[in-house]
C-alpha cells in the first residue's frame, strides 16, 4: 500500500479509477489492478513523498526487486 500508480497499460477510461494517477490505499484497488492490467507503472519517489513519515520504509538495497511490483503482480517477494 502507499505506491503511487502513475500509468496503466490501458486507457484510464477503461478502468473504474476516477483519477489518472492515485495512491494505492486499499487491497481492493490492488485486486482491480491485477484483474485489469498486465503492467502498472509506479512512481516510487512520489509515493514516498505522499506517504506519512511514520509509514515510510527505507529504499531497497541495490539489485533487489521492488516489493511493490511483486504485490501488484500477485506474487510474494522473496525473503531478503
């Protein structure tokens, strides 16, 4: 949660999302993205800027996979 979705692999008008770009706040939004899209573009810096400071996590270690992309694709990230 908290990732900023900036672009989809389809027109926004073909989705139930009201805005062209939004922060994922609910599990239901992830489920809709998984069902409708094969590719979702996430702006990490914008998501971090909009997230409350208490919920921000440190940036990933170089060479590691983004847990956000795994979450959107329905996969669990590999143990670090």
